[in-house]
C-alpha cells in the first residue's frame, strides 16, 4: 500500500521534512517512489511547498495520506506575491 508522508531530514533540533510517496509497509527511511515537495516547520507558514497535481495523482492511484499530510494539504495555497 502506498502512502504520502513526511520524511525527516535536517539536523538535531532543526527538523526539515520532504514530502514523499513510499510503500507504507517499509520504514520511513526506505526508498521512495517520488518526492512531492518539502516542509520546514521552523521557518514558518510560508515554508510549505508541494506539487498538488502529483499528490492528487498518487491519491487517485490509491495512496493514502498520513495524518500530518492530510492537515497540511487542507491548508489553503499561499497567494502569489505581486510583481
């Protein structure tokens, strides 16, 4: 079964996450099928980026979302900055 989840990266006390699609039966450090984006909780709200089109593709193919990913994807997309 596929799962869209966070993969922890970064240093101690400075977490940084990659949003990945992987097999839920394997560990979170196992090989990933695709990297969809990133999330930096320390930097603030503007540090969340995800390719929503690819996320919807994987969800349509039967991938489930982790609890955290479900709440992150429920956030509205940030408005583009004026030029």
